[in-house]
């Protein structure tokens, strides 16, 4: 499906707040490949922030962005305020990629962004609810979800890097 055919169903067409307040304006990423990741500061997978930042830095000039989406639905592993999350990410991992407000990725309160992501299956065939922190969704330049990766998939794994390179052309 091309961008013209998606009639506003791209995940980038939804409204969501930025971590530091105001709208995140996902439409600004149209024409870029975007890796959407539900993140948490107190998870065993939290060190993935470092790999996500390196991935973001490596491909930003080629039309790629990592988008962090804080979520506290998995054992309360993202309990902090927006300010605390921003400070942790910056001070601990040097994160420069954009972050949204904290949202729910599953259940009745699932944010519209995730409503448009979770229908895509990963390499093992899993679709539906996000399983844990650091599940990754790759949106292509055309605004379509082109890949989904399990929480355990490292940001700099060969599989994920190959998908990013294909998405950015």
C-alpha cells in the first residue's frame, strides 16, 4: 500500500504528546524510516537505549529516526515523571532521539499509535499485544509498518540493521 493509498492510517498520522510537553508531531517524520520502541528506565532490557542511540546516530542523516515511547504497563518499570525519564535517558545513555509522552501500549487504554502497530507480526509470527518493554516496530518511508522485532532483539543486531538499511534505501 502506498502513502497515497493509506488514507490517514499510517501510525505517523496519529496525535501524541512529546515527552517534554506539547505535540510530538509525528507527521514531521513522513518520508523517513522510523523505529518505534516502547521504552522503560527500570527494565533488564534498558541498556538497549545505548544501541538505539547508536542506531539513531548512524542512520539519521540517511532518513532514519528512533522514536522512544515510554510505557509503564510492564511491572511498573517506567514509573518516573516526564522530567525524570528525560534526565535518566540523557544522563545515563546520552539519548538524543525523540521521545513521546508516556502511554499505554496494550488494553482498553492502548494509544492510537499502537492500535496501528500491533497488527503486524514479527519474524516468529507474533502479532497483537506488545509483549514487553523494548518491542520494536519499523515504519518505512511510505508510512507503512514494515517489520516488528521482539523485545530481546538488540537494536544493532544484523536482522534489525538489515531491515533499517532496506527501509531507508
